[in-house]
C-alpha cells in the first residue's frame, strides 16, 4: 500500500500561524492516505465497492507525526476544534486552476481550497503541531489523509490562529 500511496497520491500543504506575525510551514513528506483511506480507495477503484467518502471532511491538527495507523494526537482544550469543509465545487478548485468552481478539466491533478480554512483562536496552549489530518467526523471518526509539516508550529498559548488561506492547502493526485 505504501507504494500505491507514494506513486498515486502526493500532497502539498502550507499552513500559516497568525499571532503578531505570519509564519509559514511546508510539508516534509506526503504520508497521504492512512491505511483506512488506502483500503477505501482500493476497494472503490478496483473492487467495485462504494467509496463512502463523507460529504464533509474535518481538517484537524496533530501534535505527532503521520502514521498509517490511528488518528493521531490532537490538541485537547484551549478552544481547539476540527474545521468542517464540505466537499463541493465551490470549496475545492478544479484541476484546471486555483479558484475555479467548475468540474475538473485540467492536467495537473491538483486541487486547493477556494476559501480560507480557519481554526478557532487558541485560548491556551495546543502544543507543537506536526501534522494535518483529514477526518470523516467532527470528533473521533477515521483519519483518511495525513501530511507532516516540514517545520512544526508551536501554539504555545492563547491568541494563536492557525489557518490555511485560499489556495494554500493543496491536494495532488498522480502528478
């Protein structure tokens, strides 16, 4: 499965941390699909099963590096919550270019968020964020995708806002 993941799917992300300044971090490597996500895609593409992809994905932050198994360790308290992003043409760009809202027709296999994805402002420390995960539920549920940041983000107290500006969170398939 790791070979499939590494050759078919690659993810690129940049994340901003706003608190008296803007810091940017990039992905160290693309762990991409979790075992759960890999199994769902494999069964859908090659085994005729329903993908069962959720209508809404919940973007979460974790303080541990990506792994094929498990959901990672998310911050607890301090106003942390996953951010809901509905799967739609309006929320994710077509592969032809950033910001588009029509069905994909491009050749680069890349989509990005069409509007900002903003986490609640921290009211206490969330710890050091090392990865971003896509979940199928607002709490618990299954992690489908995980990417490690090249540089961790230290949300050390109150007043930090972690966000993906429009076009900053990119997802690429087979390119």
